[in-house]
C-alpha cells in the first residue's frame, strides 16, 4: 500500500500562507507521511500593476486571513510601487525546489511566503527567489539554471494543467492519495483542529485495510 498527501497551493495565495502552520502540524504528527507539493497557479501571467483599489481590497482580505490563521501580514500598501501580482515565478520556484531537493521545498515555500506577506518583498523577482533558495539550502547556480530551463517551464505547465483537469479552483487544497485513489481533506482554509481528525480517520481506514500478519 502506498499513500501520501498532495498539497495543491500557490506561494502567493494568502490562505495558503494562513494554512502553513496546519501543514507544519501535519508533518510533526506524521513525519513518515510523504507530502507532494503541486503548484496550482493563482494568478500566473498577470501583467498589470496593483492599483489603489486592488490594494485596498487585498488589505481587507489579508486582514481576514490574519484573524482566522494568526499568521503575520503587512499591509498591501507596503508592497513596492508598480508591483505586479504574477504568481508564476514563485510557483516555478516551488517546482524547481521540488525537483532539486524535495526535502527542502517546504522550507523554501515558507521562506517565499514570509518574504511576501510579512516583509512585503517582491518575490516575483528571480534574483530574490534565488537568494531565498540559497538560504533554504539549495545550490545557487543549480537553482538559477533550473529556474530558467525549458524543462521547468514544462513541469509548471503540467502542474497547472493537472490542477485544472481535476477541477481544483481554490487553494489551499489538500488531497490524500492511497493506491492511486484520491480523497479530499480540504478545499480552502481549515484549522488544525478541523483538518487533523479528517486525516487521522483516513490514515486509520488505510491501516484497517492492511492484511493481518
């Protein structure tokens, strides 16, 4: 029997930043349960800078996420002038991190999230993403080369396509996979106290299906 979790997210999805402590709790409770991260693509390819109205709308949204999750948020007004909310580069960084060293990818994703939401840095910039990857333990040159490689662009397109084909429109989405079968644990933010019982029941069902020795 093979089983794992599939975490479909976007590093620049505020509810995914809110969900980060939940994933940390899952990993702490079940360290042997593999988690495969999928780049869902919230706003890939955006080209227009955030205007005042958009920043005000984001401020209200981020405040709601902060209240629900307890995660730190700065005001969108603190983002650089001319900031373009294009989530493709951070998603691409996730894919690169996953391919180069899967054991470090969650550290990298959290670093990107923290830099954006708690420090108001423009994490759509390649140089900053490479800096964050190096801080997470990746080789700077290897990460930089992979970030611009055609195979990486194909891989992120495959992630986006898989997400769309499965009908996933909201993030975070956490799926449980056992022997090729998928079970939905959450589509959208839920707290640890809401997600963990669902996960534990799914794990218990898997144990019940194992033949006795």
